C-alpha cells in the first residue's frame, strides 16, 4: 500500500505574503497591503476605516516578485510536483473595477507559471487569497456589495482565459470560512474586505457577504469549465475539526453545532444548496439574506470539482447554554501540545479531518496548507536544525497516509504551508517561520533576504523522492 502514483507533493504560499513589490508593475494596493487579517486594526486604533501608505511587512515581503527564478529552482531542488500560489488581484486589476486588465501583471504570472513548468511543477492557483483591491474595500464596502460578484468574475475569467493551458488546478477563495467569528470586534477583513459598522448585525452582514462570494465562486466554476473543461476548480476551507470536551451528550451537540459553522461553507459549494440547519438558524435569528431569483440555481450548477483545505489544528468545545450562536468557545485539550502561538499540534486530527470530508462529500481532496510556525535561527555550524518541523511533518504525513491507505480517502496532493519563510498572515511577523528554506529577514524588516535550505529541506526532498515512504 502506498500513496497513489502522481501524488502532488508540493508547498503553498500566497501572493501578498511573499511577492513584495506591492506597487511595482502597475499593481494597485490591496487590503493586504495595509492590514493583516488578524484584526490588528484594533491595536492600531482603526475602528471605522482603512489606513493607507504604511510601510507594511507585505510591501517587500521576501521579494519573490524579483527572485522567483531562484526560489522556484530551490523548490524544484526538493522535487516539488506542484506549487500553490495565488494571483494578486491588484496586479491584474489595480483598482478592481476597471474593464481592461494590466498586461504587466498578467505577464508576471505567465513567466512564473512557465518557470514552474520548466521543472515539471504543476501550478495550483488561488484567485482570492485574503486580499481584494483596496479600492473595492473603500469604494464599495468589499463583499457587502453585490457588485463584487461582477468584479470578481471578470478577474476570474481573465485569469482562466490567459492561463488556460498553464494551470489546471484552481481555487476561488482561500479559507472562505475564515474570520467568520462575528464576536470579533473587527472582522471579515480577509477575503471579504469589509469592516463592520457600529451597531450593525454582524451575523447578517457576514452571511450576506458569504452569499455573494458563493454566487461569485459558482459563476467562476461554471465559466471556468466553459473555458477549459479539464479545469479542476475547488473550494478552499480552513478545516479545524472540533472535538467534544467530554462524552456528555450535550457536548456532542455543541461540537456538532460548532462544526456546522465550517461545514456550511463547504456544503453550499460542494452540494450546491444551503443546508437546512442554516436556513432554520436564519429563520430563528430573523436573518434576511438578499438573494436574486437566479442565485440558488447558479449555486446549484456551480459546484466544485474538489475540496482543498488547510489543516493546522483541532479545537475542543463544551456545551454552554448561553452560546446560542455556537461561536468559537474553546476549551483546552489536555491531549495535545501547542506551538509558541498556541496552535494545537494534532496529527491524528488530520486523519480525522480527511475522513470527515471524504464521508460527507465524496469528492477528491487536496491538503493545500499544513505546517508549523517556529522561532528559528542559524546555529554555530551555520545550519538551521528544524527537527521540530521534521517531527511535525513526519507525524502528519503518517496520519495522512493512514487516511488514504486504511480509510480509502481520495487525496490528490499535499502542500505544506510556506515552504520558504514568508510574512505571517495573522500577525505580520517574519519570525513566525514555516519554511524548508530560511530567509534572512527579521520582524523589523532587517536582513539580506538571502535564502538557505534548512535541515528539513533535505528531509522533505527524501519524502518526495520516496513518495512518502521514507519519513
Ligand atoms: C492560513 C492562511 C495562510 C497562512 C496560514 C498560517 O489561515 O490561509 O495565508 O498565513 O494560515 O497563518 P499565519 O501566517 O497567521 O501563521
């Protein structure tokens, strides 16, 4: 028993976290150029708007824009079969509402995809990874506005047409369910690019934005298949399964309801309709989602070809009568450890996650993010000995293999997050490192940007060479 032949071993990144060159080549500013997704607006005292023009970590990032040839060669050195990245919307449509795309931006990704193909690496591409054009956030309120569907679909179609012979695997929105906790003071500034207003019903705003994203994603799937019927267009879900804190029956319900917060996003995109539990919830909460008559038909027709998901951790929850909306009440799980940022490390949870998704949807799966952020530095021998990362991946890959070999999960590929150190989406740090390749840059932005393989680089190379046999 082994992983299938042609299994897509690789790694995953997002444009705004590594490209830099934020205002080069005709690129416009995106929301990611002024803010991380982890609600730092609160720290910065922003409550009702978006600031522009700060020297933000993404502005230079690791300068992949200018160094991608060197970086792709390094990744190819590990034997990558695929590489997941995103297309920065603002390189293609600097403001987002133009009719004509920016040729220089399109050319950049042409060159990047050609470079990958040179090494036999399959591009796996996210259209919207935590960034929309800043102009669309400021002028239209981001995804609270239905006009976003038109802008996104135009962007998607331009990309599909241009790269139809270079890219087969697509995702519409990264972690479409991320940052959906409506108790957060400052939210959905991920793909949605919207800020809540004082006193508004955040639950309603969040689902309204999600509805427009669902429609946009479904249209993209439909149009994409017209452009190239071989396209595989997936949804992308942040999948952190929630365990019940005990065997108490009410804790099972609490965990189930918590999981529904995530499932709803996959249910709509994979099954093509809103599940009954969310419709009932909207009815109970008096939530009124505006929909056009054709929306539900579009959602039904535009179901995805596969499910991409990120897996970093599991959560644990217990029943709490006051938690009517089942929102993110976590309990510490005594059975798992956490990293320096409190992210719980749970390899068996990955096998559990794969089983849950397989059984619920029976669609091919792709793990497009998994990994561990660590504090790291060069040691006396000039090497970065990231044994903790090797252990993390060995354990996760072991469980992933069990899901395929013992449980019958259909898995297309495995892309650890940040194979080269990059800017953290949640904190803006450089020193929350995920890479097999070290980048000389610290949180203050100092460093030569030199790249250097870590110990795990040579380890992962062997894993790929042996199709996951040699851990
Ligand atoms: C996911 C995002 C990525 C990535 C990753 C790690 O939620 O899709 O963009 O950054 O998390 O998170 P962080 O960068 O906050 O450590």
